[in-house]
């Protein structure tokens, strides 16, 4: 599932204003999105935080990272895109509770996915230790990019985000998506057409509309965040397959105009068209897509003493083994 077609995925359409870090409140930190100043009830489309040129990566390894990178350099033909799922609501801040790195090798036509749990407790450069899902809210894509490089030696080129409403609109505009899941997920749900009900999806092939897809990717009361990462990747695959069935490459301008108001991204239309050229190869060769996740094996559960918050401490040596295979090896 090529990320160029997945500007439809889970991220954030939030009204934003740039807030610096000079405030003395909260230890000098200030969330990027001050939703209370924009009490409009619905998300507002907007352009990226700042205009950026097409990313270029120098030929130097990221060695000032917490993972034990022995000086490896990512392949020249690689593009790394981070997909973000926001929990933005009116009159509140937001966090990106879905974070999936999509690493595309344009020469080999391969895609590797790495899902990062939202409670991963990392160093936010020049700020403090915090959950990884706060980096985007504190400083936008520049800070998230620095966080990924410092903690995981991953050079991120682009990002894509949409919120709950944007995600539902995307799935419904496509006429629903089909997923294939090896496991059953069931939990309480509160859909517009099924208030206070009990929803169940899988195992097997299921067709989901926007509301059910959102419930499926967010459900956690009868499962956990690690299971949510699996379901998010299944949704990505379902979106990609539906787009390909709609002849997305030939209809790129039409689809771009339909969905760009539901996402925030620094990918231009030309960037997306360029990446779309390898989509048929990926669609015809399922083995070209590999899934990875930061699981219970790569973290240690921890309770922060002063707040009693439950977080996950990274085992950087084990996480590096995943990153090395998914990002650095050709």
C-alpha cells in the first residue's frame, strides 16, 4: 500500500496557529494547537505549518540517535512518510494516537510499515521526555521529524494527517472499504445508526463504512494499543485496495481534489503523482509490502512517579533491529 495513495489515512485536520516556546506556563511549553481559540465545532482545512521544499537527504548516517545505529545510511531511493491519527475535538487539544511510518523504496517498488505505540515515552528534542503522540502538538512536523531522528535514527521526509471527521468522510466518499482480518474485534460502539450497541468485526473479510471503520481502528476497551496498531495497518491496506479498484492513478486529480481538504500534508500533488507510478507494481505483488510494529517485546511498561501515568519505555537496541530491517536494508 503505497503511502502516496494514503493521504487518505488517519491524521489531523485541526485549526492551527503557531505558538512559540517562550511562554513560562507549563515549564515553557505551549501546545501548537489552541483549539479553544477556534471554537467552531468542526475541523477547518489548512495548509502545512510552513512551506517546505522537496526534502533532500544528505549522505550522512544519523549517529546522534538513541538507537545504536553503527553509521548506516538509508538507501538513496527511499522516501519516508509518517501517517498520523489525531484525536482532535472542539475545545480541546489533540494528540496523534496513530503513528505509522511508511518507508517506500521507489527503485525496488517496496513498502515497509512500522507502527509506533502512542504511549512510547521518548525524548522530545530541546523539550522533555514525553509520549511520542505529543510531539506533533508541541511543535508540528519539524519537531516530530526531530523526535524521530533523535530517538530512532529515522529521516522522515513527509507527513499526512486527518481527524475523526476527515477519516469518516474519506471512507464514506470511497463507498466504504473492505478489510481482511485474522482476528475478531468486539467492543461497545455508539454509531449514529446503532446507539449503545455492541459491534463485532472479523475474523475474515468485512466491509466497513466510515463510522464502523473509525470504531474499528480506535476500539481499545476489550483489547489494547498494540492490537490497535494491527487494525490501523489493516485499514490502510483496505484504503489502498479500494483506491486501486477505482483506478486512482488515472483519476489522481479528481481524487486529490476530493480529499485534500480532509488532510494536512506537506506532500504536493506532483509528489503524489510521482509516487503513484509504483502503485501498480505494489498492488500486483503483495510480498512487496512488509508490516512491522513496536510490540510488547520492544518496550517496558512503566508508571511515572509524579503523575502515575502509564507509559512504555523503549528498548532501543531491540527497536533498532526493526528499524534496520525496515528502513536501512535494501
